[in-house]
C-alpha cells in the first residue's frame, strides 16, 4: 500500500468517480468570505459524515491543497468542478461547500451542489473500501488509535439512576405518584385498577421498594459500564504495551478481566478486596439482570423431586439469592452498592492508576501509540507538577481544536 504505483492503482476508481473534479489554479483564493461571487451550501452529515475522508480525497484524488486554518475554520480545499471554482471547508458548525456563480442561481446552483456532494459520497465509499478499511485494521492491530473519552456521560448516567433510586426509596418515585392518584398518570383503566389493588393489598412500601430496586439495578449496570470505560482509558498509567498486547482483545474482555490486567490483586491487598466485592456485586446483581435473570449458580432453576415438588438447584444457598426476597430492601442492595462504588471511586483516584484518572477526569481523549505513551509516562515520572502541565497543555490544545481558535 505504501508503494506509489500500488497506491495509484487503488486510487484509480476513486479518481474515476471524481473525473469532473480538477485541482485549482495556484492563485485560487478562499471562498468562505467571498459572499458576492460564491454561494455557501451546508453539507448534510448523513451524506459525508467524516470530514477527514473528504480531506484525503481532495488531497490524493483531486490533488488540491489546503488554504490553511482561519478563525473558526480548520481547513479549506479549493477545486474546480467542470471549470467552475469551488471549495469545501470545515467550519465550527460542520462542513460547507462553496460554489462560484456563473450567471446561475437558485435551482441550477442547488442541483450543482447536490451533484458535487453525490460524487464525493460515491468516491468516499470507494476509498473507504479500497484503502481506509485496510489501513484501519493495521493501525488498530498496533494500538495506533485514539479513544474518545465518554466517562463524563457514563458517570452522569450512573448518577441519574442513583438519584432515581434515592427518590424512590424516599417515597417520591413514579409508582408512589401513581398509587396516590392513578388517573393523573394517564394510565389505562386496567392499570388504574391494578394500582388500586396494589394499594389495598400491599400499600406504599411495595411501590417504594419496587421502584427503588428497579433504579438500583440500572445504577449498578451503569457503574460497571463506567468502570470498564475507565479501565480502558487508564491503560497508559500501567505497563500496557500495544505492540505485545491486543487493545481490542482487552476492550472485549469482561469487567473483571480488565480489572485483573490493570491491577495486581495477588500483591495489592486493597485491589484484592475491591475485586472480591465487585465479583459479588456482578454475580448477584449485575449479571443475572443483564442476562434474562439467569446466573451462573442457576438460582432460578428448580429440580423436580417426586411426590415433593420443585426445589431450588442451589438448595439452602437460595437465602442469598435475589429471588429469595420478593423485593430486596434498600439496605440489602442500594446502600451496600453505593458504599462500594464510592469507596472504589476514591481508591481509583488515589491508588495505582491515579494519574490515569487525573487525565480521564480532565475530559481528555486517550491514545495508545508509542509517542503518546512515551510522553504520558515521561510526565508521570517527572512528577505531579510536570504531569499537570501536560494535562493543562493538552486540554488547551483540545479546546482550541474544538472551538477552532487558531
């Protein structure tokens, strides 16, 4: 793929799709602010979702050049389309196409814009199939990837369900509202009758504990999702080497498998204690309700005893199974899980991957290529002040890139 002839062969179908395109003249100017001679057309992301692919096409297939960044502009590539000067630019609010006038306006110009974007979309599919998909596999295999940091969103999700559980256990949940005034919820007559029946038979505690339990299960699942994300993003704070270990295999591993790679529970007593508590939380609460209410212990299965009836497969251990209680109470699940997650959060921020957590909680994305890992680990070795300087510099650069302040 790196040989010129081979690359030319691969690009030929893409160039055929763009045969009406030509490189601009050397003195081609920016059209972004040329309102008198050019019309701007926003490019629908559904048609051309990846700006970088458009860059590659304009550079390699059309032989255009970048006019450089400007205020709120990352790049602009001029080109000619059937002899007409045009350009595509990436602005803060998306890509835009600029087309110079040739005595035509309105519907004719709109048709030209659709034709240009349609041909670019066809060439995009071509270059992705013939070149970029292969390159992607090669880069991923060697760890030369960046992962977008979504920890803030995942933590917000966890916090949302935790608040729902707290409100439900305080008697301020949706089910309590429905019990107090079934018709106000907009429910059906049948639902209203069921609500009245529940109120008569079991009263408010059932509604309170049921909704608290539902929200708590969602909270637990959300936290485990957050934890797995954090374990992946904090890998630079470990001795992980993408040239010898597979990043995608690590990502695909189960939560405790990730935990065991990041922490050494055989030597670190604190890591061992948290692993045991996480394993129990996963086996009792997370895994069963994430897999159709079935668990490894087969707690939902009952074997048949002649003349007696069905008995639980786990026998007297059923007392520790979630199904032993009609609805587990707050202390049996919510308070215990909140205590575990709060303690674990503190340890993650203060323990072996402290620097990794500082990076992640600064909202920064993480790369796994040798240059990034070397820079990250060198800053860690140099001390906290140096590492904080790296975080601040990276955050400033990312803010500039997002806001296109050049």
